[in-house]
């Protein structure tokens, strides 16, 4: 009889500690969600600018 009592006195606090550690171990805050897919970033369009012309000697004045 004493063995059952001793086992109960030991196992009950150990069980509560196990339950408490399981509840506090993860530290999850808020609801669980799946990661969102990465959004595509639009790249700026390359503009073909006209090359500057060199008209230094072409002006008569």
C-alpha cells in the first residue's frame, strides 16, 4: 500500500510539471498560419533613350 501512495505522490507533481512545460514550451503567439508565397516584384522597364548628338561644329552663326 505504501508503494502505491509514494508512486502517486511522485507521479502527480511530475505529471503537472509535464503538462505545464508542454503548454509553455512552444511560446506560439497568435493563430498558426501557412507561409504566404513570395510576391513577384515588377522590374522597371528599360527605356531606349536616343543617344545625344554632338552638334558643336554644325551651328553657323
